[in-house]
C-alpha cells in the first residue's frame, strides 16, 4: 500500500467517500482540504484502504472548533503549524489503520521538519483508546469532549518534548 495525499483532483478516482468516516462524518471535504489541512490515504490497486485527516496547528486543540481556529491561525502566522493533529482516522481494510499511522510518522519525520509533534483529537471511546495505545501513542490529556494522544516523533529529540508539552498546554 502506498501513502497518497488526497486532493480535490484525485479523491473521486481513489473512491474516497468522507461518509465512510465514522468519527467525524459531519465535516465536509472543503473543511478537510482547506489551507492548513490535509487528507492522507493508503492506496492499493487505485482504491483507498485507510484515511487520516490532519490539521497543522501551533497549540493542541480539545474540540473541532479549536482545531478549526488553531489551524487557520497557524497558517496565517507562519504558513504552517508545528503540531500535526490527526483528527480522524478510518479504515476499510484490517491492519491498514496501523500502517497508515506508522507511514504518517515516517512522512512527518522525513519530509516536514517544521512539524515537531503528532497529536490526535480523538473521540472518548474505548476503540480510539485501544487503537492509539496499541500503536505506540500515549495519552496526552483527557478533555471534556475528546482525548488527545501523542505519538513520539524524532526519537533523538525526545529530551525536549516535556518542555514543549508544558508550554503548549499552559496556553
């Protein structure tokens, strides 16, 4: 399976249907592909098998409303945010979700040096908790409506992560 960025030009060809998203089906394609946001998918034989929506922020959001504001602000301030926030992940093939997250980590580490963190904006469900903890994330914070999990990027920079986290959470 190959990691592919979804655009307005290729989503139909890859048969991406956001109605398949069980986490945030209310968010339309325009929201997901606006400036400062992306969709990435694992593709096999011309069809997507798993998808993740990511927004680039400079603070960790606790709601979709904050995600919207923070990603717009990060783009206006610097053209990109330093935190990749995966706000929905869904899969059509067993095991594709894990591969998608691992491929995203690799992509962020190798091709986006400005991104220092990968954090989720996850529903408060046992399924989300099990998925993220099994795939190497840790619980960053529990919020009223959501939970944030964090995947460690750039092992060599692990020593700086605590200070960055404190500064982000104190905003």
